[in-house]
C-alpha cells in the first residue's frame, strides 16, 4: 500500500524515534508474571474503592441517633474473643502463604516441594476455618437478637464481613486451582500464582484488621473519625 | 459545502429560535429575580461561545476543505495559544460562577424576619402548617402520625396547640412577606415547586429541609411536585394564593388548629370520620370526590353504580364490594385503571366510616333501598 | 514496516472449532463484536421504549398506557441506554477491539477473564430484561432508583422488578471490572516496541482513562445497590427513614435517602465521563485522519483527559443541589463543576484548531465527528447552567435537564459511535459501508436529534417538570407546549426509524459492501498497519511491530505522502535529522504557511 520498503532486518536505534516521547521511555516487555501482578494490584484498587465507600457510608450512618455500636458495654462485640480468634486464623493463612511464597523464590524451590504443599494446605484450612467461624459468629449474633435489620450497626457488620468473606471465598477458588496444578507441576513454575495468592491474602487481612478495628472501637472513636471527615451527629 | 451551509442555518436558526420561542420563564412572582439575571448572564455568555465556535467551524470547513490543491499545515501544538484560550475560558467561567455564588449565598441565608411555614408532603398530596399566635411551630415526629394526628405533632408540646393545619390543597401567603418553608415528607422524596417562585427544594423523609422566598405578586399559582415520588407524581398538585395581609389573616382565622382537632367531638359522625380517613390515608390523591377523572375511579355517584370490571364482568357497588376494594384492591379491579392500589388495613369501624362517606357522595339508592342522604355532622 | 528482529517468534495458538472461534472466544476482536451486537440489540429495545414514552407525551391517549407502564418504560429506557448500551459499547465494544490493535498487542493480557466479562454482561442483560416478565413488571423508579420510593408502595415493580434490576447491575459491575482490568493492564503492560504512552492515539487515552474511572466508580453503585437490596429484602434501614407509607408506619428508621444519592452520584457523575472520554478520544482520531492533520495540542489533550477524569470525582453533588443536603456543599460543587469546564473547553478548541489549516475530507465519519463537536458544544454549554448552583434551582427536574443530558450523552456520543463504526468498519470487515446510505443516515440523525433536543431546553425554561406522565390543565403551560411535544414525538419517530438505514447498511455491507484495502482512510495509527484485514488471531503475525513515531504525522513537510504510519522510521523516510518534534516545527515556521 505505501511506498516504503519493508525494513525487516534493521536494528533499532534511539534516533529513529520521533514524535512526543522521544524514545525515552521504552514500554515494558510483556512479562506475563509481572502483568498478572499488575492486574491483581489494579483489582485491589477496585476492592479498596469498594471498602472505602462502605467505610464512608458507615461513618455517616453511625452519627444518626439510632446507631447502637456493637462495642457498647453489654453489646456482643464488647468482649470479642471470636473476632480475635478469627483474626488469628486469617493471620495464619497469610503467614503460611508468605512462607510458601518465600520457599518458591529460592533456587532450590523444587526441593521444598513438600514444604510448599504443606504451607498451602495450612493456608487453605486456616481460611476455611476463618469462614466457618465467621458464619458461626453470625449465627450466634442472630440468635441473641442481633439480626441484620435490628440496628444499622448490625446491618453494616453483616454487610462488611459478608463482602470480606465473599472476596476470601473468591480467593479460595484461585487457591483451589493452584492446589490442583501443584499436584502435577513443579513449584518453581507456579511461583507467580503463589505470589498472587499471597498478595491477595495479605490485602484481605489488612481489610479485615480495619473492619475489626472499627467494630470493636468504642462509639467515641467513631464520633472522632466521623467528625474528622466532617460528618456531624444527626438527630 | 452543503454541510457548511446547513451548519450556518442551524446556528442562525438556533439564535432566532431563542427570540421567537413562545416558551420562556413564567412571569416572576417572587424576590428571586436575581436567579433570572444569572441565568441570562449564563445564556449570553454561552450563546456567544456557541455562535463563535460554530462559525469558526464553518469557516474552517469552507476555507480548508479538500480541493486537491493544498496540503494541511503541520503544527503539533502551540502552547501559548492553548494557555491563552484556557485563560479566556477561565475568565468566562468566573464571570458566571462568581455572581451565581453571590446570589446563592443569599439563597442559603434566610432573612431573620422570615415567617416559618411547614410544608408536609406525602404520596400524593400536600398539607401545610402555620405557627399560629405564638409564632412557633410545635415539634413533630413521623412516629406520632396516626389517623387522628396526620401531621404527627407532639401533643405535649405547648407550641403545637395553636398550630394551624391545612389539609386541603390551598396554601395562602401574604404578599411581600418573606417566608421560610420548613419541609418534611411522610414517605418518599418530594419537591415543592412553584415555577413563578423560582426557588424549590426536595422534601426528604427523616429530615427537615428549608428554603426561603418572598412572594411579590398577588395571584394564584400552581404547586407541583418536582421529584419522582411514584405513579401519582404527576398528579400531586396544589395551589398557592398570594394575597394582601388582610385577606390572608381572614383566611387564616377560618382554618382549624391542632388543639381543635384533638378536642374534636368523639361522637363524630361516621361520614366525617370517613372523610378524615380519606384525607389522612391519601385516598384523595387518586380518587376524586367531584367526578373529575383521576388515577382511580371517582367516588361521586360510585355507591350503587354498575361498575365494569377488568375481567369483563359487571358488579354493583355495594358495602361488600367497597370493603373488598379497600382490603384487597386487586381482587376485582375496575376496567381501565392500573392495578397499583395497595391493600389497606382498616378496622371494621373504619370500613363502616368509609362506606358511609362514599354513600354520602352518591345519589343512588343504598343497600337498604333508600336513597342515600347526607348526615349532618 | 519494521518488525522487531529480536521479538519472540511465537507459536500462536489458534482456536480451532466454530465454537471456540466465534462463541467461547478469547479473541478480543470477537469479544468486541459480541459486546457491540448485544449492546446494539438492547439499545434498540430502549429506543422502542422511548418511542412509547414519546407517544404518550406527544399524543396522550393515542395508545393505551397508564402511568405505571410509563414509569416502567422510562426507567428501563434510561438504565439500558446509560449502562447497557453506552458503557458496554464504548468500553466492551470499542475498547476491546481497538486497544490491543492500537498499542500493538496480540490480545488483551487476560483473555480468559475478558471472555468471561462478555458472558457476565450478557447475563446481566438477560436478568434485566427478565424484569419485564415477572409479577409487577420492571421497576418504575427512574434510572436513578432513589429510595425510599424505589422500594416503597406507589412505585411499580417493587415486588420483583427492582430486585432484578439491582441484581443485574451487580452482575454488570462484575463484568465491567473483569473487562476493565484487561483494558488497563494491557495499556500498562502490553504495548509494543516503541509504543510509549505519549505515542498512543487519543482513542486509547480516552478509553484508558474511562476504564480507570469505571474501576473506581462502579464500586459506589455496587455498594448503593447492595444496600438497597438489603433494605428491600432484609428490612435493613441503610436508606429508609421512618416512613408512613399509604397510611402504614413501616418498620424502618434512621436511614438516609440522601446517603443513597451521594453514593449513587459518586458513581453517576464519573459514569457520564466513562461515556464521554472514549468519545473524545475517538473524535480526535477521526478528525485528525480525515482532515489529514495532526491533532492539535496532543499533550494538552492527554492532560485534559486526565484532568477531566480526576475532577469528575469531585463534582458529583451537582446532581443534588435541591436534595436537601447541607446547602454549603453547593458552593464547593458549583466551583469544581465549572472548573471541569476548562479542560473540556480546551478539547473543543483543539478539535477546531485541528480543522484550521487542515485538508478536510467530508467523509461520513468526518460528518459525524463534526456533528459531535457542534452538539457537544450545545450540550456542554447547557451544563454550565445546571452546574451553577443557583441557576440549577429553578431548572432542576425540568425538561432543561432532560434536554441537556440527552444532547450531551445521547446525541453527541451516539454520533461518535456511528462515526467510529463508519470509520473502522473497513478494518473490522474488510469492506466499506455504503456511502449513500451513510449520508442519509447522517443527515436524518443529526438534524433530527438537533430539532428534538434544542427546543426542549425552552420547555425547561418554562418550568415544565420532567418525569410527568401527563400535563393536564396546568395554567402556566401554554397549549403550544403540547404542540412542541407532538412535533418532538414525530421527529423522534422519524429519527428512530431512520436507524434502520444504518442497520441495513451494517448487514448488507458485511457481505456485499465494496471491498476495502487495509488502510482506506490512509491513517497513521497502528491498527491500520495489520498484515491482514480483517486482522487474524494474534493480530500481527509472527513478529511484533515496532513504532517510531506518534500517530499524528499527517501532512509532514518534506514527505511526499500526506501521512506517515507509526511503524515507519525516519531512515525509511529519508530524513536524516534526529526527527524530533522541534526540528519539524522549526522547519515549518521557516518555510512559511501551508504549501500549495
């Protein structure tokens, strides 16, 4: 179509670049592993947006007069031992995934096959126990009269822990796929997937710690944070 | 070329249209003339920009159209020009924004001498409350709302006692007196809108919103709802009558107060009870009592009527049919009306009241074969 | 055209069966077409709904309709057009097709997730359309779905319609996230050799920025939708205050309807830029190509896109000036809203300055692009009325708003969609769309929509409220307003039917259209340089292309052809200088104005 000769064999030189962006920033080579991590991080920005908005909604709603914080004395989360247990379980899951990730990074990764598999089992089991325990906590709350519609604080608790749990469940799907592939492939080749799981779990642990901090903090803390964001009490 | 010509015609026609258009602001009847002024400023600036950009585009299309003879100029950017254009645009923006915010500042600061009048919205009618002799509106809460206390006023509050309640669809205002409307909704979002006043605002259940206005022209104006509030949204209408202070006072003195409504004779007639229910439960939003067509069948001459049902059968409107229509409205729908009425929970006593009221609006014979007569309350 | 000699020679895994090639396809081009066809079909449904609405407004009583149905049509029309047509088409349709081709990638970086994105989108469409068939019918709460009325007595569809609507939106958001991850990560990671960010066409910048907005804003719709679902199905009170609904005091208390509005519009305002930014980018490329001139001020155009994107997150409450929110917010949001007008105006100036001293070919794509500029100017300028808080007070909820958003979101971007399809059709199918049909389609659509929406603003000045089923006996509304409504209806029906011209053209030209070569518009950007037209799986053959310049080297001085594809190096041109921007500028200023 055009009259230029097809220059198939010439090596590239920097002075060949024209137009804005004068060859100074070469685009990164498409490394599928980095790409997957970039993709995950973009996804985590989306999830952060979600939880951030929930947080804002929570803070505004908490200043309405009908809010009864679950951390109020005599309220269920004033003595939250189950929440600490669950936190521990999630921390174990994160920790074991991090172990698996470090083991995979080593040059001798293939020799640690059993160890990596074990760490993965622990993380899966810990996560499963976390989710089961969360459900148990829900059931307990509900049966003692703290139903989802009973009070806005309840509603937010169920909603936020529910969404957090759903994200974790999604992670378990990825975990299951990784587990399945580990039966046949060597860990070195699965390092990227282990990395992704580890990053995702650490992130969800961080989100969980935020939710935990919010729901066990006394109402005064809520009021302070809300005031800081400019939300004032509403009758 | 045809394209350029059409563009010129469009641009010129748009400008001409503005001047010949019969659709323009309603005549102003309030102090908010400055809003019109800011609107005109905005219109002038945007019109100038529209014409300038449009004609420039036409010029380029004509002057630089492809003729086979010339070549496009190569000029990737001209930072100076772009910054200059940004500067000019900023000036235009400020020219609109600054005076606009100044008028808005007036809007959000009601004058100290504004009288408060409450507007209460519900699906799909308006009610109003005046402060009465003590100049203060009593407290109210949606949780207090009952059939006997449709405004939900707090009976313990002494300021409530002399509040003047207006459930009919007429709001009266004295001319040249600033009014701060304090507004709430009993159910969903509504918006109190009088085009001639310019100012308007939403009514929000769960909070009290307010805006102020000074009516400056006597006359009768229409109140509309300007926030979608269900299927009756387009029919949520009322009237505001602006009159001299003397006329206003005389009208006000004829209205009922809260205390009077509380001490209403407990042996109130069944018909009047029915009428109260019809007002407080919002029936009149869809059912007219004077025969005018509305969202739902009119109650005038309804009792004893041979009604055509949606399933093709006919029925005579009697006591049982009326009861069923209240408790299970979709059971035997009248043909030609949408199935949107909700089921109401009425006690037997209330049902009797409704039947009595409906009968009183009809000249047809009732169940007992006797023509219905209007009971004296 | 040069290829990287050290590029990996990849074995491309071709899908083999009909099903994996055209149905469960992971190829971005197939997915793009799936998205586009689905969006067009569902958009036609919404067009029919609008015709029904216009019949009621223009000729009340001509067809049997009650208020309940009217509000249901109105709601579904709005939601389908904004989300299921415009967003899906620009991001899922154009984004999927053009991004890999324009940045020089073989496909999107996560093809499996990309495929899932389409099927989730289709599922969301089916769930939405199912609401026509459930008891109570679809929701009639308005596309903005404000509580409490969206889930309260007196609104149609509160039994099932609203639930299906919210579920459908949640599924759509999942789909949009899956797609969005692809578009963003592909732009960041998968550009070919030499394709720096500032050598990407503005189409990519527009869609890229719009996708970032989508990823950040859709969670707000998700949160508000889930909370409303909870309020409806579980009896919570996120948004539901104490209410006496039809005489019954409900169980809810303490919820805030205004909170919903904040969440909804935090999504809703970026949403309009999700629709507008791709349109901006595409228009820049169409004007540039068909005027044989580089887009004026490319860098500023990029900065404007970024600025508009960022600012779009801090203007949302201009949709809430009369909502009863804290009135002092009005000052802040009016300022930010009018501020966003500045980068937007800059883009308009630059489009016009691209035309200036250009070599303008009034092809069908160019006609649509220029019509976009005019209608966008009108629509954007009327936005200034509504953004200025005090002027919005009388105009909100009137036909001024309806006219504004249709002009700026309905007319202008749709003109770009048409122009873009006429422009890229030869690349997608290898054939040209019929020019005569195209011109007829253009004229009827452009003039028709202008005649519909320009006068409508004046009904808004009059104060005629929107979302009204009927306007019986309003003293302040003259009879002539009803005549205008009738005129608008007739015009709208004509424009609607004229779209058949386009559909027929699409279908007919696919098999009988004039065969096109690989670059009929003689454009510079990378998608036109594929070895095959239509491009095959993998897009580039065994070796990846190398990019040497930005995509706007049209009518370069010292070069005989009036365009230089991105893949041509200076050496091939015979230019010995280091070929950077400034030396070209100096050369042109020295030699004077345009050469004849």
